[in-house]
């Protein structure tokens, strides 16, 4: 399953600040940001639904 979120992360500096946090809380999950997209998309690929958890984290 792929979940897509619009974020307010706008640059690589902000991404580097939250990366360790996401790595800890989203273990065994593929995630990435598309900062070139106008909505600064966060994509999460995993086998279970993580939408509520991700929204709480961010």
C-alpha cells in the first residue's frame, strides 16, 4: 500500500531535521519526499495502513 501526504516540508534542510525521527518511528517502511512537487509530497510504502500514525507524527 502507498500512502501519500501533502506536507509543509519545503527544503532539504527541513528534511534532514525530521529524517531521524521518521526513521525511528517508521521502521521497515519505505518513505520519501518529493520536494519538487508543489505539495511537497511524502510517500510511504508499506504493507499496513500507517496514515493515522504518520499524521500524528508530523
